């Protein structure tokens, strides 16, 4: 690891150490200004500075913003380790709310209180909802607690990556209580309604009968039913195989 001194004034020196390259191919340099009356003392400080860098005591990219870190995270983790649909959903959350709020923050300056304020902001945020019986107009719909919790999980996971990569020393989201997810009350058909539904299906096409009956008796989700292929049906044993 290369290190050298730069004289800055009568009793001041700048310690400069080069250590590897960043993800863009630029050489990473660490600097530190000290006061010293002699070159020998400055050399000792340089040796200590090199030791701190080699042992991870001095962190890389201390001036990196959250937006810059997001680019690094996307390139080295998000696009490689996450499922394509998950990555696309996360990019939507980042671009619409997380980056507009945290993008200008230096990563090392994000505190638990900033994250708490962000969740409070999300609880007051709104999204447009198109209503079928509202003559094509849009109305405002508050974000659900589940959506806010999803933002927390993504932000926490990204900041944990920053800890692993030695960009920050601790994860500030660890010190924030995650929002509680209030489960909505589930509505379901009772026995009488199920009977009425089956009777109403009698004159419908077989494909519609199949979709409704599978949903009614198995609890399959819409995407699971529509994603079924002939190879998923075991006619001999009477099984339907659901695979992700």
C-alpha cells in the first residue's frame, strides 16, 4: 500500500495513502491532515494511518451519497443476486420515494432520526387510485402499512450491504423500530354464497368453471391459477402441482 507525505504549512502535513480501485476503476485515495513539528513524527503518523486503512478502521468512500451507493448496490448486488421481478419492484420503490428522500444524504450521515422521519413522511404520502365507479377520475389513497414496511425492509437490507462493504460502520435502520403491518380484514364467501356461485357457473364455459372451482376449493391465487400448464396436472393421482 503506497503512502506519502505532503507539506501543507510550517507545522502541518497531509497524509495520502492509495489503496485499490473503486467500482468505476478510479484509484481510491485516503487523506488526513495532521499537525507535526518534524518529518519523523509525520512519518510515524503515516505508518499508523496505513495500518488503520489496512485493518478497516478508516472507511472507504466516506463522502458517498445514498444515490451513488444505490448505483453501486444495483450494479454489484441488485442486478446479480435478486430475482428479476423483485429487482424491478425494488427499483420502483427506490426511484419513486427512497432516492428522492435520501439521495442527497451522505451515506455516513444518515441517522436513525432521518429514517424515522422518512417513515412518518410515508405514512402521510398518497398514491393515485383509479376507481371503477368514479367516472374515470382518480382519487387519493393513503399508503398501506404493508407498503411502508416493504420500504423499511429494502432500506435496512441496503444499509446492511453498506456495512458489509465497509462504507459505513453500523446500520442506522437497526436502531429504528420497523412500522407495524396492520393486516386488513379478510372477506370470504360463506357456504350459502359458495353454493350460489357454483349454481351460477352451470351455464358458463368450462374454462371459467375450471378457474372459479380451482380458486374456490384450493385457495389458489389468481396468478397461480393463470400460470398453470398441462404438465402441472396429474390426472392419474388427482393432483395439481403449483410451482413458483
